[in-house]
């Protein structure tokens, strides 16, 4: 599938909208909690990809996986951490807290890349990291001072997602530099399978209702499997800064959907801290884009 630039932009917007439904759907669950939520979403993601991948790339997709590559498995482990930590975090704190914490991904990636690949960071990126850090501290500190339950645990778990994502993208860069080019979609499948296996014993005994399982099946297919494949298609057309900027729409869409669909209104301190984080990311990417152009 080859998209034109304009088509890729709109598909990427649709991808971020699909990603953003996790929070509002999680708030519809009746009985499923914590690791059971993770188990069912990862299970349905893996099941969906086992159908989508052969239909999209042919049955040879499984033979072409880099099974012997340590980068392949490390990438899969990173995806499993992201899958697990994201849903657990949503059961502990607000959608806004989780999504804004996840938005730190590009800055964490820059830091990890600096440490492990020696890639130098531009001064603007250091400034963006500092401003985003202030935003997170403002958002986190204000809620801790109010005694909001679950904030500390929820945000610490949520931090595992951008940390694992940073390692994931650095692994991809290192593998490509060594000529071992990873196909990211099969790595996502491996991550979903690992997450399913790890969370299963922690999810027992199951308490999810039939409606809960249906909602989590929706997340596995529509919130992860389909947008995962589409994002890979878009990344072949769009430049990295474009993808990073468009991906930030997930934060806006996700908070808006949780507000409208679950009456989860973010507080003023969350909005201020989130504005600092998103503003730092947008300015950093726009300046970098302009300099590269």
C-alpha cells in the first residue's frame, strides 16, 4: 500500500484517534481490573495480528521474522512492557495523567539515543526536556499535595511506557545500523504474545463480564492491531517530525474522549502541566523540522 503525502497525514490522524480510545473504553469496564485488562487487550491484539499480518504481507511474514536476532526479541520485550504498563496505569490514575506522561516518549528517546548511540542533542532538545520536566513535576506535585489516590503509582507505571518506547526505537536504530533491519509489526506481535503470557497468571481468577471482554476485544483490534499496521504504512511516507507531531493528537483526543464519554474532567494543574509538556514537544519538533528543511 503506497499513500500520497496528504493521504498519509489523514490516515495518521485516524491512527491517533484509534489510539486515543483506550482511556474512555477502560472507563466503561464493569469488573475487569489491572492485569486482567492487560491480558484481554494483549490477547485480542495478538489474535488480530495473527490474522492481519498474513493477509497483509503473506504467509511468509512468519518465516521472514528475525527470530535469531537479539534486537528482535528485545524489541518484542519493549512492546510487551508498553502494552502491560499502559493499561495498568489507566486502572490507577486518570487518562490525562497517563497520556501526558506518555507524551514524553520523544524526549526520552533522545536521551536514550544520546547515551547508547552517542547521538548529540541540540540545545533546543535539552531546553524541551527541561520544560517538559517542569510540566510533569507541576502536574504530579499538585496532585500529590491534594492527596489524590493512585497518582504516584499510576504515573510511575505510566513512565515505563515512554522508557520502554525509547529503548525500542534505539534498538531499531542500532539494528538498522548493523544491517539487521527489523520489521516493527511482527515485533509488536511478539510483544503482544509476551504480554499475554506474563499477565495471564496475574489476571486469574477472571472477573470480567461479557461486556468487558467485548470492550477489550475492541481495544485489541481497533486501538492497537489496526492502527499499528496503518502507522507503519504512514511512516514510509511521512518524515519523522511529522509523525511525532501528529502522534501528539492522541493526547488531545484521549483527554477529550475521556471528558465527554466518562466525565473525567482534567484539573487546571493537569492542563497547565500538560500544556508545558506538549508545548515543549511541538516547539522542539517544529524548530528541528525547519532547520533540517
